């Protein structure tokens, strides 16, 4: 079969799609880049907001309709919405061939084989505590890869559907993760991003180390700090990122690992959601505004070049103008390099869905717009401040816009454009670039490999 995957949602889904591609290729199927060339189309869906589900459902509706003209076309859905809707998925889309929850995506090649043998309407979802059947194979090119280390989430923030659809926390054994990363490194991967919904919770529920009590070579006892140290020791891995984080995970050991292990990028995506203590409590986030800002202060004190990005929700039930203004000022105090702003969307079955969604949509839009404009200015100023600094850039290759120049990413995950040296540059190596110009989304600079 020639197949294509359409992926919605977060990096977890990007990683799951990539793993499924690798499995399908191993089963003899061929990836294609255009839908019209495919005879197997899979939509990897997200449930986090109503709009995300609408998008995936709309796409699936079109694909199922196309089956009338293309009777051999196989259409499947995977991901969070497949888990949330369960058997209802087929009530909505009777022509769908299979639906697979995120903990079961390893089953897809088998399901495809069954559909080819004549079955249809196949459902595979997992209970919240079942061990995930997610493959450790990769289909990546380039120098960066995602590696899932922690599945699910036990935090149950009041607004969030993720714990319902991804299930409870399950941490993969460190041994497995390290073997996967070593294999990636042998295939040319230089940067790994470790994934988990609250990734620093790694190893808090189930044991992950064979010798769970032994401190690591540098004296780390927390499972996640130990993992960071062990990943940094994998030959060939020159950069480590991890996401998402929660302020409770910003421990002394984590800060020490970030400061002392040279492979770890000095960047965190640390979603704050709100700057109002009252709303944070209603959201059940488990920290106050001051806890959050305290964590940021500790990170900045340890790493002067620390970059911070975040997520914010506007229009949570009961969010008054005064609460919103607190979010606005927190974003200034925390000085985010970048932030994603979301309008609150009630998710069925979550605690917040029982509260009145009382902020009108026009008001959510206004608050969203105000924060976006603030953030644009703040982000541009943050980039301006980088002019004159040296950034370590993972050189990827010629830039898409201008092949004479090269591009790569800074530790803060910003795109950096620079001229390659006359003798050329090895892609996948770190280049030292002095920043000379800054646009809102991009930094420009010159190679400074022999400067101090
Ligand atoms: N586990 C991650 C978040 C995953 S969801 C974390 O806690 O860091 C990504 C973002 O979507 C969240 O940070 C939040 O800002 C937003 N989000 C989640 N549920 C939402 C909802 N019901 N309405 C609007 N935004 C939501
Ligand atoms: Fe959702 Fe909260 Fe878990 Fe993040 S930490 S996935 S926002 S419940
Ligand atoms: Fe969406 Fe599932 Fe990620 S709901 S945000 S794809 S965990």
C-alpha cells in the first residue's frame, strides 16, 4: 500500500505518526507525499480543544466521502480523538476502516492487514492503565528526533482532556530509552527531544531504573535527572531538549543537570496557563503565580542565557478582567520568549466542563488578541537583545529561502540564518554564530568558530 499520515495536535502525535510510518514501511508499505497517490490515509487526531476535533472530523468526513469514488481507499483514524470517541467514531463515520487510540498505535500494521483481508470498522483502544503498545522504531531524516519517555498524565488539570485520552502516567524503562537513542545516534541523529506531558514526572509512578536506589555518577537520585545524565552520555548526541514541563519539576537536581550537562539546551517550555492565583486554583494547576515566578528566577539565576516559552489559556470559567490583567502582568514578569495563547474550550467529562463557560467568545478573542500583541513586542525585544551574542547553532543545511545561506536552531529553539564558510560545513554539527540582526521570528548572524 502507498500511505500518507495527516497529523494534528502536539509533538506526541508527531512522534506517534513517525513511529507508525516506520512500522508501515517495515511491513512493506510505501510512504507518499500526496494524498491522491495514497491508497491508505490515516488521520492522527487531537482532542485538546473543540476546534482540533472539528478539524480532524472534517478531514475524515471528506476522506470517507472520497471512498465512494475510490473504493480501494483505506481510511483510518488514530490518536486522542479515536480514544475519546471509542465506538462512537464509527457512528459518526460509518465508512471508516479503523480507529486506534494512542496507547495502541503499534497495532496499526495488523489492522491494515485485516482491512486488506476484507474486515472493516476495527476499533483498538486501551484502558487508562494498560501498558502502551507504542513502537520504538523511527522514520526520521535529518538530525533531530522525538523520543517519548513518559506516556499519559496523572495531573488532571480541570480543563484538560489529555489524562482521559492518553491514560495514566507510564514511564518507559530507562534501558529501552537509552537503547533507542543510541540507535538514533548511530543513524546520524544529533539532537533528541524527550517527550512527556509533564516530562519531569518521569519515573515517579513506576520504576525505570534497574537499580532504582543507586545515585547516578554525578549524584542524581531523581529519575528524570538521572535520565538526562545518561542520555548526555550517549555517543553522538550533542543536544538534548525535553517538553512539556511543570513548575513542580523544576527541582535543584533538574536545574543542576541543565546547568552542568553541556548537551542540554537552556530552554524550557513551561506552560503557566494563568497569572491569577484564583484561576490557577480553579484550574487545579498545583502552583501559585509566585511558585511559577520563583521557578523561573531559579532557572535564570543558574543560566543567564535561559530561554522560556509557555502556554496560556484565556477565558477559563469565571475569569474576570482582574484575573486576565494578572495573566497579562505575569507574562511581562516572566518575560516569555514566546507563548501560545489558547481560548478556553470546554472538554466533555472534565471538571471544568461542569462550570459555566461564562466568558463570551468575543471577550475570549479580545483577551487572546491583547496577549498576542503584547507577546509579539516582548518576543521581538527578546530577539533584539540577542544581537551581539554568540549562539550555538545546530547547522542543518542550506536555508529554504536562500540556498546560499545556511539555517539551524539556537538552544532557545530560534531559527538562525548564517553564511557557511568557504570550505563548506558538515551538516549536523554545532556552529558558533554571532548574531548581527534580529527579526521577530528569525535571527541572522555570521560564523564565529574561531572567536572566543
Ligand atoms: N501537558 C502539557 C499540555 C498539553 S495540552 C502541559 O501541561 O504542559 C497543550 C496546551 O493546550 C496546554 O498547555 C493548554 O494551554 C492548552 N489546553 C489544554 N486544554 C485546553 C482547553 N480545554 N481549552 C483551551 N486550551 C487548552
Ligand atoms: Fe493536561 Fe495538566 Fe496533564 Fe498538561 S499537566 S496534560 S494540562 S492535565
Ligand atoms: Fe492533542 Fe492528544 Fe496532544 S489531545 S495536544 S494530541 S496529547
